[in-house]
């Protein structure tokens, strides 16, 4: 039932974005259609046969008004809320930040390979990035931005465990590469960098986009002020000196920052975890770490599920946490 509601809501977002001003008032294609009417429309579509639905919407998408993108390997199309995409030829992968629906199958979709000849819709407060693996052709309707050969990290090869996580986190605007061609997945995080990402995650969740920018005098100041003001970071972060903020952050403090970036109700348990062996009950961050394990956001560093709370955290691990927090379909059942 929850999956069906997600599909209907995504279809409603697409209808509200795609409605034509020339349509007759009071119809499903009316540009002034209400969200409730749009969601009813989305629910009705799901009652139709999946194959017929995909074919009908795909036909409409490739008609007048559709934008056709011819992509080379590494080219990407960033899709905003309500946008739709249909892969016409070639191969592509999608990295989703939030809700992505495969309308043809009538099911939520996660990050991974984009199925050809199947229509995908980006849900509310969400985004997705479609990256061509070789040459590919795609039809797009709704808000989208073409990026030619950008954000393709040479050190994040296809097949690595963190590939989808990195591109999902980057597509969401929460984490950046070290430069346009390098992500440095095995590098660590400083306290200032961790606060920045947690602050951006909080703003994306609550406002739908990230507008925070580096302070021109002290790059992390704006993020720390935002994080402290919004309860993401404790006040002690505002009192830290430059050396402490530029020092590596341990996994315990990182987990607390990220837990605070979203409301507690977003961490619905999917795992029955009684405790984490190397995180003592009652210690700082123990409740937050356990909640993230139960929600499938944290999975442990080894087969025993240890967390290594006092060790540093790597950028690929941080990307995985960001992606799992934003997209429930990426959370891990232990």
C-alpha cells in the first residue's frame, strides 16, 4: 500500500508539472488541476494494465513537446521533481535521491541500470541523475538539465559497492567531488566537512534544495551556524578552533550529526538489532547509532557488524549514508 501511494504521488507531481495551459479547465490535463485531483488521476492510472500504461505514456512522451537527448558516454541529464525519462536506445544508469517510480511497472525504482522503453517519473522533493554509459538516446519531459561529461569520477568505477551511492549523493547536491574528475572515495572527513554535509542534508530535507554556500572568509562558518541553529550540530562545534575543525571526525560523532539531520520518524526500523557490540549502551551517540542500524542506514564495518566508533570515516561510506537516508529503497536489510 505504501509503495502504491508513492507511485500515485509521483504521478501527481508529473501531472502538475506537465499540464498544458491550453487544456480545458476541469480536466486531468488542466494546468490548474489540484494536487488531490492529480493524485486521484495517478491512482486511476495504476489500476490499468502495466504494459498498456507504459506504452501509452511512452507514446505521449515521445510526441510533440518531448525533449530528445543524444548522449555520449559520461553525459548526464539531471531530472527535477515531476520530470519523466524514457530510454530510447543505448545504456544508462540512474542515481536517485528520493522517490523515483518506474511507471511502466507501477513500482518504486532505486538507483541502478535504467531499463529501456520503460517510463520513469521523479517524485516530490526528489531528483535523479541519468548518466549514459556509452552512446544513448533518451526522451525527457519536465524540469531537467543536460550536463555534458560532467561529474564522472575516474576513481568511482562501475561495479564498486559505492558507485550508486556516490552518484546519488552528488545528484542530491549534498556532497561534492574533490574536483570535476576525482571523488577520493577512500579519503577521510574533517569535522568541518561533516558539519557541512549534515547541514546540507537537513536543508535539502526541509526545504527541497540546498542553497547554503561557503563563507568567503571562513568557508565552513555558514554551515556551522546553520547546523547549530537547526539542532543538527551541538553548540560545541561553534566553539571549536580551526585546528579541531580541520581534524578528522570519528564515526561516532559523524553518526550523531547525520542522525540529527532528519526527523527521528524517518528512521523506521527494518532490522531487529538489539545492540552494537563495540558501542556501549549509554555512551555518547549509542542511541543514534543503534537507530541508524535498525533503519538500515548503517550496516557495520565487518561481518560481525562492528561500528568502530573511534575510527575515521571514509568519503565512500559517507556517500552511502547520505544516499540511504534520502532513499529508503537503498537501505540495507541485515
